[in-house]
C-alpha cells in the first residue's frame, strides 16, 4: 500500500490529507492558533467539585471548565500532586522524577473530595478535545507519546502493544526497556517498536524523558491556568502515528511547515528525507492532485462506492446511522442472497474508510442489506474486523443481528469532521435567477477596479472556472493584458474546476480572500 501526505497551509487553517492507493482516507483541519489539543498538559485550577459525580471541573483557560473524573486521575495521583507541590515551592534546584520517593497508589474506589479542594493547582492532560457544547475532558494519568513508545511518568510498568503477536518479540522488548528505563518511569511500547534495536529505543526514551523533565522549570513560572507542555503540531503528530517505511511523498505548500516536517523525518527516517517535497506552484495543491474532488464526493449524505451501490450516512447527537443500499446493482444469474453478500462486503471497505475520514465517534449503527444465511453474516462481520484493523482509534465491533444490523463503538477524542458539500449557487445567490452572462466579465472588471483604486492592493489573484480563464486570456491583446496595462499592477487569473461557471474569488498577495 502506497501512502502520501498532503499538507495545505493557509493563513486561517492547516488541512492535512492522507492518501492511500490514490484514495483519500484521512482529512484533518486545524484552525491556526488552535489550543486544547489531545496530549497538551496544563496546570489547571480546581473550580467546582461534584461529589455526586465523583468528579471536578477544572479551569484550564478554555471558555468552559474542563471535566476530570476520579477514575481518570490515575493511581499515581498522590505522587503527581507531590511533584507539583515540590516544583512550585523549591527555590533552588528542582528534584528530578527518578529521584522522587513515590507515594502509595490512591484507592480506585475512593472519593474525589479526599484528594482535591477548590482553588488547588493540578497538573492535567487533555484526553478529549472540546466537542459541541462540552469543554475538554481531562486525565491526570500523564503520558508523552513518541514514535516507538509512550512514556508514563511516576509509573514503573512496562507493557507492549497487543498488535505485536509473537511472544519472543514481546518478551525481548519488555526486557530491553526494563534494563534501560530510569526509575519512576513507565513505558508502553507501540507497534512501530517491533524489531527495533536498543540504540533506537534508547535514543527515543532519552528524548521523551528530557521532554518531561523540561516541565519542572516551567511549573515554577506558570500561573494556573496555563499550558505547561504542548503536544506536537497536528502535522508532526500525524506523521508520528502513521509513518512507516512504505510511506511515499509528503507535499507541503508552506516553507516553514516544510522545514518542520523535514526536520522531523530526518530524525526518525533520514533516508526518507528526500521524499518531503515543497509545493510552490500557483495552482492550489488540493485541486491539482484531485483531493478537492474526492472531498466533495465523500462528505455528502450519500456516498457511492461500487457498481451503483451507495451508503446513506445520517448523524445525530446520540449516534450515527449508516444505511447500505444496492441501488441498481444486479448481476444476471446471481440470486438475492449472493448479491446482498457482495454489496455488503464492498460496503465494509467504504464504511471503514468513512469512519476514519469523518472521524466518527461514539455509537455507529450500520443497516446492511438483509442476508438470511448465518454463514454470510459471519463473513461480513469478519470482513469489517479485517478492514477496521488499520484504524488507530480504539473501537469495538459487534456481530450482525438477525436483522443484519451491526453496532460499532469508536472512541471520540476530537470533534467529528464535517464538511458541507452542498453549495449556494454563486451566480443566483439562491434566488433561482442569474444576471446576464454577457455582463459577468464586466462585473469582474468592476471588482478589479475597486480592489486597486479603493482598497489599494498591489496584487490580486482571481480564481475562476477554466472556461472563464480561457476567455480572459484569449488572444494577444487579451482582457487580462488590458487590465495589467491599465493598472500597472500584478493580476493573475487561475482556473479551477472546483469553482462554478459564473463564480469568481479574489485574493490579495498573501492569499487572503477579499470579501465583497
């Protein structure tokens, strides 16, 4: 399987698209300056303790207080609390984690009122990003993720990913880490650690320990609520989680992000550094590589997938519903049961793709086409387990019921990816009537005059349909050439298939859109 990553950077957001075998499988949008991402560690302040819920609300600087349940505080909470107190109170050299004396584990059936009080400073990590009307979900069982392992301060346990199947390899990795890890640190070995040598693992372990130890001096300066240790950028975090030797090219259209990715790849796979490409063409990257077209096709209510078969995807507050339909698909000579099985097996692949793409979490109910044979229902269940095996998000799949309903629970840690693929007609603005097409170029000319004369811009880029682009550039003495001579300014016209025939979008020299 060949994988490619496309990173599209604009002034307002970063969009990351993961392509596998030319098909879009993951899409991440991150607004510039986004805070409270999963993995961020904050020094918060306890606001309100809820004895009935055995939980508390913590102020971490978000507009709504974050939620911390007693069960998410972790067995080493007493040691963590002692660590925060020592770091804040010591005047001279800070104590290191490996030299600390660990406190006894807290009672897992205890009460939160015995551990916390209002106004207390507490070190917490974002476990779930703010979703809908809810603030972030927190944990005090801190962890720092790397490519091969996850470091857990104040723990001494070493565990190995269950996806590493061979007993010999699991045992080798466990003994290796136990021999090199410092005291008071636990380690969870990830699947990527399989077959890695001690030098690589030791290098990453030291890097993660140093990253954690950098928290100590920050704690003295930070006043709650405040960020103590930020997770990697969404780009580097995605690379850390998905990168493997078969990974192909990584395209980036912003030079600073390109350098960041280059540096990260050089650290984990120097031989693959040449695969990081800086995209510097004028045409938008997602349009050139057909990603915008895939987004439009995949994020609607109806998604076609094979020979006329399609899915209908509905989202509610409580759960998601996916209905599988055969459409006009039918094979001569095949009975209804065989056709239903073929459509359902093909639907499994598209559903697994949609769950990753939209980052759908919570309860997902799938209504497959009815099959009467138990053996066929088992085949669909096995197929779904197989195609979901590549999904990094925790999930659980239940077998089909006799009504061919399947239930999947999938962990939700950030808001679901939602893109509205329906568009208001740019020509009629939803009225159903359009201005005469012969006047469209006059309208563009009027906007160009306004941008240069009234807004005093030095350069504009006009995005139009390719037909309009060809018309504006037609001939030696083209309309575009006349505009350039008139204003003696830089004017570029770019044709995009994703733009409607009578639509035009205007951007300044920094690629910020000019809204009228």
